[in-house]
C-alpha cells in the first residue's frame, strides 16, 4: 500500500511485547469501541507478563503518543499516530474473499450502462459493502484518444458536436456560435479535424488548435475560413470534475451527540465537493491504496474520520479515484481490500468499453 509520505516520519521502534500489546489493544478497541484497561489487556494479549508490567508498557506507549487515556476511563484508546503504526506495520491484510469479489463483478457492470452509471454503481457498492460512505470522482473530460467527430446543425446559431472516442465513449456538445455555418462548412470542419487530430487526446487537440488559430496564414485558418470558430468551441475546456457520494447517513449510526457538529461539517463538505475532490484527485495521482486517518488529511471536516482510496483508470491512464469515508474506528483489514478490489474491477469494466454518460 502507498501512504502519504508526510505521515509518521519517525516511526517508533517497539519491542515484541509492546507491539503485541499495542496490536491487541487496537484490535479490541476497533471491535468494541471502548477504552481497553490493563487488566483486560493482560488477559487477552497472550503474553506471560504481570499486570504491573502491562501497565508499565502501556505507560511507555502513552509517552510515545500511540495511545491515550480518556478523562472518563482508566482504559486506553489508540491515537491517530497509534492507528497509523497499526495499519502500516501491525495489520495483516488478506485478499478479499472470492464471494465478495464475485458480488462486485456481478453488481458493478450493468447492461448498456453509461460510464457515469458504472461509477455510480461503484460508489453505491463501496457504501453497501463497508456500511460507510462510498465516494467516486467523475472525470471532467474524457481521457481517451479521439476517434471521430461529426457536426450537426441544430438552428441558426447552434451546432451539435458528436465526439466518438477510442474507448467507445461518445460525448455530445452543443456549440453556441456567433454566425450560422452551412452543412458544407460543417462537413469541411469535421473532415479536417478527423484527418489531423484523430488519435490525440482532447488536451493535445486543444493545444494544437489554439496554436493553429494564433498562427497567421495557418492551414487551419486557410482551409476552414469562417469555420475556425467551431473548432475552438468544440475543444474549449469543459466542466470541472464531479464526485458521486453514497451512504452519507451511514455515518449517523451510533454517533455521539458531542460529534454531531463535526458530522454536520462533513455533510456540508459533501455538498460543496471542492475540497474533497481536490483531496481525492491527489490520491488518484499516487499508485495503490492511500489512507488518511483523522487530521492526517489536513482537511478539518475529516478529523475523526478516515479516508481509504485507490485510483481507477482506462487504457493505462488514471481517470480518478474511488474511496470509503468512515470513522477512524473502522475495520481497516476489511475496508482496504474492498477498495482495492473495487478499483481494480472498475478499471477492468471501463477497459472493456462503456457508453458515455
């Protein structure tokens, strides 16, 4: 797994007894959600040591900032630093059971589904399988090479541009032009663009079109004449990426009254999307699974929650990220494999070709 390099720059060195006690304490806390006392820990850790020795080790772990004592209890709970050490070096991850993989394979693809439908299915599946929030970023533009383009006149000043991509996706863009273009001019524009730009991605095409338009006497200006506007409008930047969110209400189950304000902040962040999108887009640029625990993300509404994410793509290009957001007290050994498998199977489904949104 890949993690943010800023996290845990100085990992504490623990002896075998301290590691075993910390692993046992965190596993029990994640399962039961209650502070763990030294008496309970001495019985369940499987170590032949006295309760006094357990107390001394727990005091050392607390000094290292790996566990803390709530004011209302003599027991200990893991800190964000302790959870990070647990996930990075003490947690044993197992592959997702075959039955769960088959469930994702069965539920993810839908016959004649659009790409957006497929991403929406992925978000819903992540939420259903983890009982937390499933999030999936939706690319703002198609990243596959252009295969073909056609123009259809709609009325005096509007033209429909039909873009067909190499992966089978199709986008329809309505262009608002300053002057009417007849069928011959539109056909000439389509023929030129297909001949010169097919096989390139939209960002590459946009850069070349702009360069051509700036060049006096360029081939594009000479051949297309008044139709240069349709080329510029067709490849103008499109809307920003979006994010699909499923299962927000799952976070309300078992929440204490003292945390409702924090949960409200997170719900507002789901509505705004901008900050979470930026965080997930950063995750998409890194290979493998990324995990932020609590304040590690640097995003205040996520304090008290964890984000597990992984990139997905098409034809070897990363398109976005999928993820799960839940309380820091989550079963990481179960959630991480679900996110890993869903990202892989979503990529496989997209590579098989899916109609556009």
